[in-house]
């Protein structure tokens, strides 16, 4: 899912319209995903590998059959060392197979637990906010709207002055708007709708007090 030039223009126009009546500044960022989740793939591969000896403990005949078919069909009792070797080979093969399957990013993202996605989207949003918006305005009135498309998750993070006067649940409608846009394959519309709702909140609590000064970029930043 990519944003078109029209989407960029629509979000930029929404930011400018929202900031016209408030001292607040809105930064919009969209990313394909917030993490590569390679560690999740590694965890699954290790778990699958560790299941091999558990299976062999309950069904030792599996290793014995492999020994009979591939090593020595005439052996009555396979050597213990050989059985351990077969188990080790099976563990390595299972690990490599799972890791190879999860090298495909869509599958890796699909099997990543929801709470893990939520934490990492939040972490990435905080990092970007601190780098590009926090305390970058004279009145500490910056707001970041961050959308991570792959995870279907968004974050709204506000600067100190806004956070002290606006309860987190106030951003609920804006969050719902951006997520609805992503689910309907209209991320640009969702972002623009969310910006308008954020602007309404900022106008209520931080109305324009003087000559407009654009302290943060209006354009949509796509990572």
C-alpha cells in the first residue's frame, strides 16, 4: 500500500487548513512498517527447533526409522550416539526451514503478536517525535500523527503544552479516522480526516494568538 501524489497533496492541504486557526503544529509521517521483526522470526525458529527433541522423546521410533532407512537397515538397536546425531540434524533442518519461511516479510509480519506490533509502532513514533517535533515550537505545541501501514496501527503524540491540557482519549476520533482509512485502502483520506480532527482539538485549546508562523513542515513525510 503506497500513498500517491494526490494523497500527499491532500494531507498537506489538511495540515495547512488545520494550522490556520491554531498555534499548534502538526507533523504527519507514514511508514511501510515500524520494524523488520527479524527477532520474531528467530524466536519462532528456535521454538520449532526445540520442539524436535520433545517430539522424539514421545516418539523415539521416528529417529529409529530414519536410522533404519538411511544409515543401517540391518541394525537391531541403533547406537545411542547415532540417534543423538539424527536428532541434532533434525533440529538444524527444522530451524533453517522455519527461518527460511519467515524470511518472507508478509508472513513474518502476519505471525508477529499484536502486542509486539503495538509496542514497536509506539517506540518508532516516539523516536520520530523526539527527533522531529518535540520542543521544536516556541510554545511546545507540536503534534505527531504517525501511521505504520504494515501493522495497521497509528500513534498521536503531543508536545508538553498540549499533553498537559488534552487528555489522551481526546484523540480517539482522529485515531479511528486514520485506521478506518487504512482498512478501506484509503490511507491518504484517513490521514487527512485525522489531521482535521486533530486541528479541531488544537483550535479549541490553542487558538491562533498572533501572526501565523510555520515552525514544522506541513508536507506528509513518507519513510
